[in-house]
C-alpha cells in the first residue's frame, strides 16, 4: 500500500505527503514528474498512488511549510514555468 497521499492540487501540480514529509510533483499526460532535471529528462512514472515515491529524490522531501511555499510559488507561476520546463 502506498505511503503517499495528495494534500492539494492546482493545475498540474500536486502537494504530496509521505510519513510527515512533503514534496511537490507535476502530473501531466498520465505521468507524474519530479521537479528536478533538464526538460525532457525529469524523473517520471505512470500516474499511480505510489508514483511520487519513484520521482521525488530523498533530499526533495521537506517540512510542510517549505513544501507549501514551493507549491504556492509553482502554482502562481504555472503557465510561465510549464512553457520553460517543456
């Protein structure tokens, strides 16, 4: 059973939680992507409940307040950022 739960979603971004640690992932076209890596080279996995565990690097899980700030920043800049990432 996956240990990850979605806390919030906005646009293509998800704030997820696992064992009291938080991260942000992006979900597009049936896949979930980590936020780090070159365009087209970011870690990805099919969009399933356990996908975040596969795409979030161990160091990218953080305290809730840090992850919520990142989530808010990404969702505010969503379209501009998506054009740069893709």
